[in-house]
């Protein structure tokens, strides 16, 4: 068990089933413009229902009973990586970028989890190896810090108020399409609060997380 309780309150975002790009829509926008359509989960792509439609304060999207979404079950958040296309060494360039810019990648991950320790970074890299992240077809260096955040089942965000969160990359708009294909690239990193299931969207920063200070210092300390 990973603590993903069944007490999830529901989601604040969904996408319209007719939108092949799966653009995230918040509840107010949904009620204003998409009421007649079917909402789908940005993470598992299952159909959702709208709960408590007459009370805008507490209205939210909810999974149907028996959902296998990682936001309502105990399945590990990183499970989504298993279903993505892989080919041996396909993301070698991304792996090499992480290797050469370790500090930059670490600091970019800390933008989302300010208290992240080096041991947690190591755990994410260990899991990435086990999940064959560096064999993912279409994974480019721009995604390295986001995909590593999604390789660890949970992080603790300490302020304001401690909460346990998990990260996911949004699903590909079309199955098997490349991550960075111009119209279909993954644009958001989702942060899910494990206890409540509430969802936050973080647009991915596509600037490369450069940082070669460790390599430079190693050179300075070489014989
Ligand atoms: Zn879902």
C-alpha cells in the first residue's frame, strides 16, 4: 500500500472527451462552457462525473466506482511509465544530460519539492533505472527533472503545512506519440496530494536544467 486512500475528495481539473489534446479545464470553466460534454481524468483518462453541481464551492470531478486511477487506488504513481513505449537506449541523450548536469536537474526538482534531499534524488534515479526510464522513446533532456520527480512514489512538502504528494506527467494525447512531438508534447506536471487526491498543474519549464558545477569542481580537484 502506498497510502492512496479511498477518501479522495475528487479532482479540480479534467479534460473534455472531444479534445484530442486533453487540455486541462478547471471546474468553473467546465460549468461555464463544457457542461454538456463528458469530463475525463487527466491522469488515467477514465470518464469522470461531476459531483454537487449546484454548489460551486464544493463541486468537483469524481471517478466512477471501481476506478483504477492511481489518485484513488494504491497503485504506485510511477506505474504510468510501464505503459509507455520503450526501446533500448532510446533516451540515452536524456540520461547523459542528467549525468552531466546533475546539480541543475537536482535544483529544478527542488523548485517543486524545496526540501528534497540528495538521498531522495538518488532514490528517484534508482527507480528510474528499474522502470527503464532511459529507454523511453521520445524522452528528451527537457523532461529529465519532471520524469525523475514522477519516479518516486511520494515526496513530503513541508511548508505551508506538511503534505505528501506524488507527481505524474500528463498522458500522451495519442497513444504512442512522441513526448516532444510539437502538437502532442506533454506540457504539464501534475502534483497530486495523496491524502485528498487534489490536483495541481505545473506547466513544465522547457528550458534545459543546466548545471555543471559538480563537474567543474571535480576538475578543479583532479590531480
Ligand atoms: Zn484518474
